[in-house]
């Protein structure tokens, strides 16, 4: 299997179709999309400030300096809505980046009741003013305070999620749940929202690591090493086609935000055998907030690369695991220990299930039951 990068000037300084071969049982090398110095390889597109009827500032015209680079990061002032996007299209990839919030809020109102908002748009295609006068047609990995990893449709098509209904701020809405039936969400611009499974973000001002894995028309969202959303078969009815590739775009949406270490690598589809990873326990009870319960996992099959863990259940984000640096290649016969806590104040007998994630999906047959003390 190969990974096609279209007009990949940011990586190789050439324009055309580039193919990168991936060897068996090897992790593909990461390549930077952002050089940490300037916006070479990226396009900006800004609309006029809220309340005006003027035309957008247009492509690569950012007079208010909404997108700048400082201290190795893209600084987004958020003053007006817009986007910064890669010049090339991507498909079948693993993207990771770090994000943290600034302090400023601009729209719809600069007050503490409004969550800071932004987003990662992917499988994005023109025109640049397709949505709200400034964003490409795309899927969204939501970047919002306390809600990183929600899904929004921005015109790329509807998708299928294992999901059920939950109540959010007085409304019944869809939430990703790995154990729920597979259902197709609504195909609506700015709609079709599917909430992430839980909140695994760090405190305000700290850097969060967000990741996106795309495999054809499927995608997985990861926040700080935890899978939080998963979708299948993005399909655009108007074209009678799956949506599988496009640009990558970061939004400006009324709040100050920073992005850095934006890296990408191709998906390695080559695998000799299914992973065979086992644990020394299938049930961990009496997990508290002071002393961890240690879960030891052992790989008895071919080398396997782990990219994240997933906690499922209604109160999954009440559990906390000291995670290794992912991705991690676990060799045959090698073991790994996960220290597991619950957050202070967690009620007794709260439960969740732990799964392991590879670049090609969950490790089949691996599921550990967790219960708080």
C-alpha cells in the first residue's frame, strides 16, 4: 500500500504526485507540515470582521495578522474568522499536533460564559468561502474548551458512528460510544455534531496533543493519548462518492489559540498477523486516586505499534492512566505496565473498559474491566 501526497512542496520542495513506500513492520517516518518559522506551504483565507458586509480579505491577505508565527508556534489571534490550510491534499495519514489556548476572546462575545473555539478541518476542498464565508468544505475535529474531539460536518458528507443519545446542556445530542449501534449522522453544514466520548484535556494554558488518523473514508480522533471519537464511511451524496482526501485547515473562530509541532506520516497497511496482546488481569477493582493499580500487558505475537488507549463507558474520563509516549513499538515477548488511577472525588463502583489502539484500529479481543473503589 502506498501513501499519495499531492503538491507536497512543504516536505520535498516539488509539486506533483509523490509516493512514499512503507516497509513491513516498520513505523513510517514523521514529516513536518509546519516548519516552526513561517507559514511557507500554507494558505490563509480571512473574511471581514463580524457585522460588515464587505467581501472577504481573500486568499493570502491577512492585514490584521490573525495568523502569525512566534516561538515555534502558529499564533491565531481569533480576531476574525478564517483558516490557514495546507497547499496540498492528503489521504491515508496519521496527523498529530499540539494545541493550547490563549486568553483573548472576540466573537460572539468576549465573556467567560463563551467557550474558546477553533477547529481542525480535514478532507477539505474548495471553494475557500464554502462555509461561513471563510472555511473549506470538510469534516471537523472540533477544538473547543472541554470539547476537543467532537465531530462537526462542514459539507464533506455524512458519516457513520457507533453512537447513542446523551443530554448536553438541556438538549438530546449524539455521542460516540464504541459499544453503541452504528448510525449515520446528519449531513448538515455546521451540524451533524457527534460528541466525543469523554474529556481528556489538560488544564487551561497547558499544551494538548491532538491526533487524527484517516484510513480511506474512516477516521479516528485522539486527545492526549486517548481515543475519543471514531467514524466510518464518510459519504457525499451529491457526488455518490466517499470522501477520502483533501487539504488540512486550522480555523480562526473568535478565540486566541496556538498550534505547534504539526507532523504527518503515512499509514502502514502492511501487517503479517493480527496483534496478540494479553494482560495479567482482566478485571481491576478498587481503583483509587492515591495508589495506582498496575496493569501489565505482554505482546506474544509479531511486533505491534500502539498509538493510543481507549476508555469506554459513561464515566470513562473519571479514570486516568500514566501513558507512555505514543506511538510505541512493543516487540514480541515485551511487556508494558499501565498505572491506573481515578480522579479525586470519583464515586465508588464507577466502571469503564480499557482497549488498545493500533494504527489500523483496536486490538481485537483485548478488553479490561475497570472499577473505582
